[in-house]
């Protein structure tokens, strides 16, 4: 993975610059789209147009609306093309009694079916940016609530660690978060995630688990980097 930025050492909150005109990919891989399951979601996503550093070392993220199929048909294609670069969002969360929350992805998902992912993994949507002028104001909690079946009041912490580019998706950007819930492992186990099944483990055991997704591996790598203060 390529680390675009981290919040450690402390970084000034990146500014968001929004382009209203929707982006339409000039070409997309038909074979990749045909492999999607029937009825696959083709909703609005947020693409990263560019990330720029100002003279005062602050960051500006230029963003634009796009479509999910345009992202799938470019960033998941092995062919050289102009990538949509929709922004992914994923998080590694812990229960109130210290269990690390993972999800086994459902077998019928379009991307990485059956693999072991982090607590939450999804794609940023335009509504997540409503009223946001800085990166810290993005509503990452929406995806946590949807995927884990929890309420906002049950999210204790959700802190941004940074942004990376994921080689497996031809450099698509992804925001990485860490956090915790107010629920214990026993309480969370009664909830029903929307896209897979829950697995509650000790964080030290994750590296020994097979079939991990790149987002889970990236989160673990950045978590170690952050805890080392690098």
C-alpha cells in the first residue's frame, strides 16, 4: 500500500473541495461488470480527483461524485485505463471488553466474497459529506451502523488514522479508521451484520487467520505504524 497521509504525527485537518459535476468514466471494462451479481448496487460514490499540499503543508482533497459501476469497471480492471478512484472507507473496531471485531464477507458479494475483512468496509457516498468542509467531518459512522447493526449511540470512538492507496484496486484511495463500541462481545453477538458474519478475536491472533482481505491487512499495518508513533 502507498500511505498518502496519516494523522500521526498530528496533521492539520485536510480541507475538502467539492466538484458538483458528476464524473462519467470514458471507458469501463464490460467483462468486470458482467461478473457482478444480478441486482448489484450502482449508487453514487465519491471519487478522489487529486490530493494537493499547500505551502503551509496543509492538505486539500478535491472530490467529485461518480457511480459505483464506473469505479468497478475501471479500478478492478487489469487493463490500463483512467481510474475513477472511488474512496473506500474501512475501520477496525473493538468491543467494550476488548475483543477485536472482524467480518467474514458473504459468499454472494461482488468483491472479495467469503474473505475475512475488518469490522467495516465500504465506499464513501456523497451524503456522507453533507455539510462537511474538513475530512474529520465526514460521516464514517453511517457505514459502521449499516454493516454491524448498531446505533450511533453505541459507537464510542471512531478516529481517522489516515489515507492509503490500495494496489489491489489499482491505487484506489481508502480512509482507515480505528475505534470502539460501548457494547460487549456478548451484546454485539446478538446483532446481525448486513453483509457477512461476525468474528470476535484477540487482535494478536489476526495475523494467524487465513483469507484476510487487503483492507484488513492495511488496517493492521497502519495501526502498528500509528502505535509506534511513526
